[in-house]
C-alpha cells in the first residue's frame, strides 16, 4: 500500500532569514514545500540549496520556484497543489508594491483553492499612533501621512537608540509560531510574536554581564499572550543570545582582527538547575 502524500505548502520569499528556518522546520515535520525566490542566483539562497541537497531521500519534498510577489502568474504556478501558504516575501520596493504583492499572493491562493494562508508582517506597519486604544485592532487608519512625517522628523541621533524598548524573539521560535498558527484550526486574526521586551540599557548590561541590572519597569505596547494561549512557548532570551554567538563563531564571522582575537564570550551556559 502506497504511503499517503505529505501535506504540501508554499513559502514565499523562501531564501529569507526567517523563511529559510521555516522551510527547514517544515521539512523536518514531513511537509512538502514549494519555496519561491525572487532571484535564484542570490547567494542568500544557498541555505535552501543545501536543504535540497540534504533531502535526496525525498527530493520532491522541496521545490524552488522563481517568482516575484508582483508577478501573479508566477505566484499562481508556485502555489498550485498546495494546501497552505506562508507569505513571508517582501518586494524590492515598499508601500504600494508591498500591498500589491500581498494582494497577488491572496489572489493566487484563491485560484489554487488554498485552504489556509499565514501572512507575516512587522509591528512597524501599524505601531505609530501612541494614542490608539490598546485593545483596538490597528489598521492603516490608526496613523496618517502627517503622523508618520512628524514621528520621523529626526531621522537619526539619540532618538533612534537611546533607551528604546526592543521586542526580541528567536528566529526558531518565529518558525514554530508560524507552523503553530497554520496547524491550529482555531487560529484567526493577528498575533504578536515576541518573547522578550527589553530596553537598550538593560540589553547592553545583559550582554556585558554587568552584575546589577536596573530594575525599571517598561510596559510593552504589544503582547504575545494570544499566541501563547495556543501553546506557543518561546526560547529564553539567554538561549537565543548564546546560540547566536555560537553560530557566528562557527560561521567564521568572529575572526582575529589586527592580531587581536575578536571573540564574544559564551554569555550564558544553560544548565538543568538554572
């Protein structure tokens, strides 16, 4: 008796940082993946090519398609036969092309009768108006061109970093969250995917292993509580930082410079009794 065909999904922008981790996760969970690439010759797609080479036992489980999100015909071809689509691609331009690209993906999904679509975006697209009610869904109407211009009147300087509150999440946890949203029938609407909220000063202290971190409360305007209620459990910030340093070292990014070793310490060694 022939084994059933694996579930098939499409990941747009498959060569991107988050998308390539999602593709890896999907393959490990037995999915067949269609990954779209704007430019197959872009060196950043090497990760996908390695995944394809490693899948020789089931090479059909990863197929690469050349498709820009502004090319509806190419997108429609890429999503044919897929049960679901993860839209992570972004166009080379922003604003109007980004909107058109997302609409093209949704049109292609409609033609292919895709059952579920998971779209990833950034909170920067809506997190502009500080007076917007916290429990009210943010649309494009929550900010105006004038508000955006006023907010960005000073393009650089201390306001860019200073003691800004950062939302940090491990890329592996983002991939887990995307797959969770796809597989959970009850998932609907928007979800915030952020495991840690930390201000610049505290992050610097954490990285430098300072013994005393100022105990200052910073209320996050966005919360992942809705996503966590589905069972998403992100990695600790310490694990993300430690694994990132290990990854940079293994990739040869942290090299000797002018005779001095440029090494970041292994910031955190997690143990069972921590």
